[in-house]
């Protein structure tokens, strides 16, 4: 076989290995999300049993100050109101575009895959086990 054929085989093999790793990573992330969502839903039941009602959630703009209305109701997970869960157990990073339109009309953050370790890889170093964070909010809810 010639050098060009060897190069093509190597490139194809590398792409296959990458695809297999990508599928495995996606499957692991989905499994983590499923476990985390079950934990969140159980915590929501505890919030309700403790009389901690959902509140209207506001998002922070990527740049600038203030907050932006959303149609969401739920519970903030962190005191800085950067993370939240809604009444259905969906997990949100409460950051949105902050243009004039969003400030006037509100915004709709999209739910993201819920992690078992909140803040993993974040620059601020604040990492929490999801269960611990939910327990903190049960004991000390973020009230607007």
C-alpha cells in the first residue's frame, strides 16, 4: 500500500475512534442527567412538603447588570441566582442575551442537562454535589 493509502486509513481510523468516544461520552452524560433529574424531582417534593413554594425566576444577562423576566417558576439553586430548577424538575443556567428586546419582552432560557456535580470545571471553583446543594436550598431557600 502507498503512503497516501496509509494516511487515509489512519485518518479514517482516527475518525472512527473519535466517534466511538463521542457516543460513549454522550451516553454517560445522558445517564448522569437521568440520575440528576430524579434527585431534583425528589427535592422538589421536599420543597413543597416544607412549604417552599416556587417563585418567578429571573435570568441574568451575559453582559451588563440587572435581571430579565422569564416565564419560569421554580427554585434557585445558588444564592447568586445563576442556577435554577423549574416545577417539572428541569435544570437551568439562568444566563441569557441581555439586549433591549429581552429586557422589554423577557427571555426564555433553555433547560440544560442536569449534572450530579454542579460547577464542575467552572472557573470560580464552586463545586457542589447536587444532593448537597438541594439540601442547602431546603434549609435556606433563595427568596427574591
